[in-house]
């Protein structure tokens, strides 16, 4: 019995140390290049999501399911279902929010450096230098990459964390705002290159 326990503990220590050794810190440059390589050849995608939103003025989280769609070079759509029904359309750095049940439609413009077209144009070729105006950090845990992007210029967004697999699957997106609001989006059932067109990106 003692011999079996020792063998079990030895195996446990071995696999624990092997797992630990697979974790490694990456430079921001390496992290962005891994992001580029993970999604080479992807023109569009759809995915189911679960969003958890923690407002700084509320104690409980608002949790809702929904879906997202993306099409290169700069179009992103997100819809959340009841009880927090909403639709968001981001075209480059122009964002439109619609709350169907309340009849509200709002528009806002993000800083140019946060626009989608700039980032995807940047990631269209091998990453040799970091984009100006951002602090970027990365970490690898096995086949999963954690990429943290923080704008140096103070605005609405404090920090963005993107979690993805080297095989090209998005896992999680975390957005922290300077007003202490936090949004966590978890992705599932991701499908790439489904042939999305402009008609798939209407709020109405």
C-alpha cells in the first residue's frame, strides 16, 4: 500500500510540475503575433455568448445569453436576449446601441486608435513592433493565450483581456472600464467563415 501511495504521489508531482512548466510569460509582441497566427484565414465568425456585467453601482451581476457576429475588416454585432435585451453594432470605431424594449437608440464614437479596422490592418501581417499608445502583456498556459491590452491614454476603457486558443478559438473577453464597470463575455460554439454579409449586421 505504501509503495502504491508513493508511486501515486510521484506521478502527481510529475504531472503538476509538467503543467506548471507549460505556463510561460510572453512579451506583448509575442502575444500579438500568436493572436495573428491563431486567426489567419478567418474572414468572419459567429458564436454563442454568455455575458456577465458588473456595474460599479450595483452589487449583483447582470447575466444574459446571446450571440455575436464578426466580419473583416471592421464590423462586429452583438445581441443579448431577455431579460437584458440589447443590440450593439460596431463599425470600425462607430458604435450604435439599441434597447428594443425601451425604444432607445444611442450612438458614440470611440477613439480612432481603438477602431477595429486599425487593429485588423495591423494584424494582417507579421507583428514586428507594438502599436503605439498601448501597454500589452501576454501569458501562455498550455495552448491557451492570455492577452492584456491597456490604453495609455485615459478614456472609457481601462483594460481589455482576450483569452484564445492557439488553434483559433476565442474563449473569453474581459473589459474593465475606468468607472469600475466590468464585462466578461464567454464564447462557445464558434463557427468561422460562414459567409456573413452586410444584411447580417442590421440592428433592426
